């Protein structure tokens, strides 16, 4: 590994840039609090907290999947994925802040006495149980994310077979827990915004979105770090496989999106259709932009092998998908809380602020240890990785 | 047609042999092996398979035909009122369109593959040597347009790269 940059140095000017991004977020928040209604501000906070929490969570899932699948190609940039997963504890801080705004976000917290449908769901949808559930999920997620990161770091100094086996056990447990917990998370924080509405597919639809988002973010980060002069050993073969991830999971996302939409459209039951009627009539541009950004563009661009092997094109698609997933999250949250709203500078400014925190955390955790897990058993396989003809 | 056959017993020797021949701009007609040899397609400088293109064209065709057929059936040929939905109910056409895409693409690539590689029922492929299906690797070179001296040279080259035996066949 001689002559390769294995240590990330977090420059002062990068730190200043991220702090400037955070400042934009803080200023937007102050202006937002002064200009907009409480409901609007809390919705925007929920949107961005959930958005970046799920990216970090998706990265943790990816770390776990890579460990239990015993695959080797991704080892060279594994530390980027781990660094993204390290945002999880910080994102939970914002989720804890949201507990103070539950009344502004969720109608079920205060409509029990006027609304018979909500009253019937009160056994599940009540504030103490909600907070208990959420805290349980957050704690378990953070424990697993930190544990997987810890095993990887420890193998840099004292590699052992025992460590490898232990990380496999943790990863397997996390994958199972993640699959179940993400559905509960989707019910609690996203579906219960419209407490009258229900969809059994919703949890998996959110899960698909999380995976697409994490792949997009990892591709963007890899491109940024390569631009800064790191990860020069990540070849176009690795990019090709990451692009495949993005391509296949954007199809998976649209598959679930459409399954949910078509079943509701076909059954035509008023209890279910109001969800989509609200979105199509009040947010027509975003509704169709969502499908365009998350499915049509990645599908049509990345279907060709040549574009999957062109770094800038893959990055452009990843950025489009990232924006598309933000819109998707927007459509899950805003139409339920405020009947008609538009994306304003406040939303965008707040998102930029969150992106600043996100990048700051990632860059700090990247600079903490080596950029390559140098004792990973599959490192050589990953360095000489070639995708075959497909 | 006159052909030179080089027999190898080791995978590594075969790869070396193919590389030397390709480097000296001698056209390798074909290579037979009992199992797929990794890196052989690169050594032979074979072009990438065009099967994905077939899949894309027929997939697109399947999507188009599947969609148009449903549109024709439900608006022109036999319109039925299903639950008060419009006759041109696009969301309910999508699953069938999707299935047609897959069906067309899948069948097309299987047929294109069989046709292009002369396989399938009724195919009559010459087996150069029974051993090529067991434990030998065979390089086939077409030397019809070469004189005796040139084919002699090729024979020595094959031997030099580790060929166990070299045969010349007249067809």
C-alpha cells in the first residue's frame, strides 16, 4: 500500500465551507420561525431530520449487508459508508428535538376526543408509547452502527478471526432488526401524519427510498473525495457496480411506489384515495417530478453500460436521485400537515444547513482513521476488482 | 479448407498460446475447452456480446405491443365498464405492459443466443475432437490461404507455447 494516500486530512477551508452551510441553515431557520406558521417550520424540520437520519441508517444497513454477504469488491471504499453511518447519533439528536413539536406535526396527539378513527387507534398512537418506541429504535440502531464501526477500526490494529465472526453476528442481527424496525419507523414518523390513511406497502416503499438515497449519497461522496485527491485506487469498475446499485434500486423503488399507487387507484376506496387525490391536485408538479427524478432519469440514463462507466454521468444521476428522494420525502410529509404548500427558500436553506452538519460529521469521522481497512481479508480482491461483461 | 489444431492440457498454457498468437497477428479461428476459461475472451480480443442490445430492442417492442394491444382491446374492440373506470385506464395497463416487456426480451435473447452460437435442437456442430469435451483445450487456426511454409511456422509456434500436439486437418 505504499505511495497511496491512506489518511484523510480535513482542511480548514473545508471546515469553513461546512460551517458556512450550517450558518445558511440557521439563518433560514430564524427567518422561517419569524415568517411562517409553527406547523410549517416543524414540518420542514421533520423532513430534513428524517431525510438525513435515513441516509445514515441506509449506510449502516449497507455496511451490515456487505459484511454478511462476504463480498469483496466494496472494501476499498467501505470507510466512506461507515463514515456516513456515523451521522446516525447526530441525526437522533434532531429527532429528540422533534419530540417537542409533536403537537404541531401529528394530529393524533390532540384529536382523540373529536375524531372516532383516531380514538380507535389510540392504543398504538399515543404520545408515551410513540416516544418509547422511537427511543428504543434509535438506541438499538446507534448501538449496532457504533459496534460495526468499532470492529472495523479494531481490525486495523489487532486483526483476528474472532473479530470477523463477531462482526458477522452483529451484522446479521442488525439486518433483521433493520427490516422490521424501519417499517415501524415509517408508520410512526411518516404514515401517522395522516392518521386516517393506511397502506401495508408503505414501510417497504420507505425502505426502498432509503436504500436508493444511501447509494446516491455514497456515489456523490466518493466523487467528492476523488476530486480532493483521495481514493485514486477506486477504479471505474467500482463506480460501475455502484451505478448498478443505483439503477436496480431505483427500479425497486418505483416498483413499490407503483404497487401502492395502483392498488389504491384500482380499489377506489375513499379512505385510501384521499391521500393521492390531495397530492395530485395540490402538488401536481412535485408528484410527477418525483417519478421522473427517481425512476425515469436513472432508468433511461443508466441502462446503457457506457453511462454506468462514466463517472460524471453517474454522479449527475446520483444528484438527481438525491433531489428526487428529497421531493419524495416532502410529498410524504407536507401535504398531510399543510393542505397547500410550495417549496420555499426556507425549505432549501434548511436542507443546506442540514447538509452542512451531515458533511461536517462525515469528514470528521473520515479523518479519524485510515481510509482503507488495511487488514480486511478481501482487500486485495477489492483492489484488483473487475466486473465481467454484464 | 485446411485447419491447424493445437492441443493443450493446461489452462495456463492455452492462455499463453492464445496471447502469443494474437500478439503476432495470427487470427485464431476458435478455441474449444471443456469448461469456461477465465480471461480467454480478453486474450482472444473477442468483441463484447451484442445480446444486451437484442434484449433492449425486443423489450421496447414488447412494451409497445403490449400497451397498444390493451389500448385497442379496451377502447375499440371490446370496451367494458369496469368499476366506472375510464376505458383507457393507463395504470391498470402497466403490469401487463411490464410482463410483455420481460416476455419479449427473455424469449428474444434465448433465440438470438441459440441462433448466433449454432446451438439448440437440430444444430449440427462438428466436434473437432472428443477430448475437447473432457480434458483437452484446442486452438483452431484457419490456414487455407497460407502456403506450406507458413503453416509449418505456425505449428512450431504452437509447440513453443506448450501445445502437447499439433495436427493439420483437411476438410
